[in-house]
C-alpha cells in the first residue's frame, strides 16, 4: 500500500521508485499485483504520467487515513509504555547539552533506580523553541538550559526548576587577542565588537545591554535574533566576541568562555510542563532531593 500511495503522490513509477529506494520495475510489479488482487484499475497510464482513477482516488483517501491512524495508534502505545516504564524524554540540541544529567546520574539512580531516560534531538530555531516550550510533555518532557522569569510569558505552559546560576561571560575565538586571559575587565573590551542577543530573550541580558550602552559606549554591540551554532561560527570567522554562559564552553572547539568582572547572571535549570506527568514529577522530586542535600 505504501508503494501505491507513493506512486499516486509522485505521479510517476520511476519517481516513486527513487523515493522508496527500489527499482522502477519493482514498483510496477507491486502496483500490477495490487490491481490484480483488488480487481480494480488504480491508475491511468498516460504520456504525461500517472493519474488516479476514481477507484484509485477512493483507495488513496482511505489508505492515507489508515496510515495516519496507524501512526497515531503507535504513538499512543509508545506514550502508554513510557508512562508505565517511567521514561523521561529529554530534549537535546547544540545549545541544550545534557551535562547536567551526567552530573546528577549516580544520585538519581540511588533515589529512583527505575527512572529511564530517552534523548530526543531537535534543531535550534526560534520556532522549535517556542513549539517545544509550549507543548512540553507532548514529544519532549524536559529541556535543560538558561532561563529567567521573562521566559514565562508562556504562563500555564512552562515552568522551570533552577539548578544553579550561570554568570554571563564572554565567548572568545581562540585566535582573538583576549583568548589567553583568565578573566576580562570591561576596559579590555574597549574597541571590540560584542554580539548580543536581541531584546526580549532575557530581562537580565536586557539590563546588561542597557548598562553597556550607557556606561561603555566604546564597546560596539551587534544584535542577533537567536542563539545557534551559526552565531558561534560567525564569531570565529569574523573574530568578534559574544556574550554567553559557561555551560556552553564545549559547543565550539575554536572558542573559549572567559568570565567578566560584572555581576550579571542567569538561572540554569530544567524546563518542564506546569502539569508534568507522574514520571516527570518523580524526576523533579529526585533532583530536588539531590539539591537539598
């Protein structure tokens, strides 16, 4: 049935074969066998390609429904299994590594040995971030990362458990003149271009931006829309600096994170749904116990 649907969607046996990674003769043979078994003609073969017959259109609609229903049934079964097995699905991307889990793992196993973890990768884009935070618990249960109260404009959708506070630091290319320093003073940044995320991402970052604009006009600020690996690459290639956090020290091998002598920091922790599942609640309670020791 999948071969039939792909041929209908592509309008060509050869294109369907290419999409399915099989030969065109194999596709034709499968379609011929299907038509013979059903005793109906599914396609009109023309010099312009394939065209579904009325019978083919009817079968395609029903097949598409069955395939979608099957996928949903499998997803429901997986969710039921995960709930039974106490599986925590952790979102992971370039900007949201799981080092925190490695640090907590031995103690988590002591407190809740039956908890299981599944890593779910996602691409860092503003759209993905918004979708994931709005629907935590659907495909991803928790995400680790920096956050502050300004992020919870998604009230009723997303909450956070703070693990520690991350000081805003300077992400510096290894070829930069400041790369060898262990700590930076604001005077070191005079004449430099510093990349900073645009307003609205973090209220603390917005305060830092205002401080630099008013009190350190000799530093050029350049805004970007969202943290992702492309921003790191641009800094390396152009030799510019970027404001980040120590948690990102291993994201790019050609950059290092250096502390700065200012007093700006942001919480780092676990983002989760405001009404988490039983498994996630147990996970959060276990983390809370570890933190309170």
